[in-house]
C-alpha cells in the first residue's frame, strides 16, 4: 500500500541521535519537508520533553525515530577477545 506524506517538499531530515534537535526538526517541517527527532537513546522523560518541545515549535508533521533492539546475549569469551 502506497501512502503519501503530508509535506510540500519530498525530503525527510535524518533523525540522528545526539544531533537532531526539536529546533532542527521544527525548522525542517516548517520549511515544508519532514523534520525528525531521534529519541532511541533518550529516557522516557527526555523523549516526552523533546516531542512536546517540537510540537510547540511547529504545527506541521514531524517524525519521531525510536530504536527498539533486542538485549544482546552475553558472550564472555567473545567479549574477552
């Protein structure tokens, strides 16, 4: 199923952890593309604050990137090497 983004410019700003900010995401969204924030490395409270701050800066759509990885298995031998 093909869907379209409600943006004027077909561009998605990369959601880079530690680099993308609410200000950057809102500026991109306000310019007509899709701004993004990365919250995968953030605590729940920090993520909530980032989303709320982005919402306060734009009424346009923006992307929230969440990373969900499985907890790696501990391998003592591999880690010792």
